[in-house]
């Protein structure tokens, strides 16, 4: 694609080829209804042969797909950071492969950026979902609940949901904070929120539905990463 995309979707990929195929089909159906200029960036370890082969095959048929190779063992947060740095879209949004948050919900973030040109970052808030979706929402992880409380006790944290995996930022705003981001572990949103607050970026938090996940869940080691975040970065 030679024209600059309006939207970049960034996805840290797992080795689940069934999930990749399902995601690709859902994505194609969705963008048939919305004629946006977009790109989809996947990060994959070249040693995950099945994932890489499938993604290469999909990319050959779909010019919107871009593959970013992760040649070292990077964490999920580092992979997202790598994808955002490679993205070319005016707006960059992180989503999950299993689409626990439907694309129609993610699209609300794009609407915020277009309706308010001064907003630089948009975060999801799972605590204020629609009542009609309440019973379908996934229960929050106890680790997230615990560290959300710690963050709010330790510092005036302006965001209600520091660990919602869905977030969006304008590319020019990401360039402002890229060098200040210290990305480790599974969760990345709290680090982006930390730097966004530090740099006084105009941010919004909007209600987003997140349902039960089919993909990979945070490893037990994530507790240590979050503890280090609380102790040394805020």
C-alpha cells in the first residue's frame, strides 16, 4: 500500500492457527461495511512455523496485512510496542486476536478520534459496559483487580481501568512518547497510561465490552512484572 492508512490494527499473534483464520474472516466481513484505508500488523516469531506460514499466505491474498517478525523472545507488551513503532496509520489501535472485544466496539475508538481532533489517546474501560452486555462480560482477573487498587492508592491515577488490553493513539502522539515507554510483561496499557499522564497527552477512557477470551492468558510471572511497575515506575 502506498497511500497512508487511516487506521492501523496491531495484533500480537499466538501459534493458534484456527484463531488466526477466524480473525481474518471476521476482519474481512467487517471492513466490507466500512471503506477505510487500513492496515493490519501481526507480530510473529519466525520459529512458530505454522503461524508464520498461514500469515504469509493470508498476506499474499490481502495487501492490508503486514507481518512484523519477532526474532527474539519478546514479551506481549514488547511485541505491541514493536508493532506500534512499525505502524503507518493516522490512528493505531491494539486489539487481541480472539476478538473478545468485537470490532464494532473497537470502532468506537476511531469515532472518538474523528469527533475530537484534540484527543491523542483513547483507552477502553470495561467497568462501564452497556447493561445489555453485562451478563456476557468476562470476569476481571484477580491480579488486575489487585493492582488496579494498588495504583489508585499509590498515585492519583486518572484512569479507571489500567489493564484493558484495547487502546488507541494517534501516530504523531505515539512518536512523542515512544522513547519513554518501558515495555515489559503481558500488560501494556498501564505503561502507556503512565507516560500519557506524564506527558500530559489529552486522553479519554470509553466504555468497551470485553467477553470471555479464547486466546492466551497472562502467565503467572506477570505478577512480578506488575510489582516492578508499581515499585519502580510510578
